[in-house]
């Protein structure tokens, strides 16, 4: 098992993971990072319609080994008026 650290950021904030979590491998850590990004975006969907939410994964040497991001989009069709947060 290896320890991975998840740093989360968007245009307004960044949080650093100083404790890390042990995972079987990088693919398992990436699955958890994707789940985490989706859960965070689901809590505030309007916030992430116009900006990216990024989760960076660092290894035990604190090097970034991969990242994932989520950006939600809303597309209106026809004469429908949409209300979105700016």
C-alpha cells in the first residue's frame, strides 16, 4: 500500500492534504479522487458551472502524479430562459 495526498482547488481556494490516505495503487487513489471531486461539485453545483474543480494527487515523495477535474455545464435549447449563478 502507498500513501497518496489529495489537494483540492478551484479559482477561489486551495486545500492541501497533509495526512494522506493509503491506497492499494494509483488507480485506486484516482478512483477516490474522482468520487471526491463529484461529491464536492454535487454539494454546490451552481458554483462549478463556470469553473473547474481540480483534485491533484501527490505521492509519498509529495510529487504530483496525476490530477482530475470537474466542470459542470448548462446548455439551454430553444426559447427556454435559464437562471444560473454568475
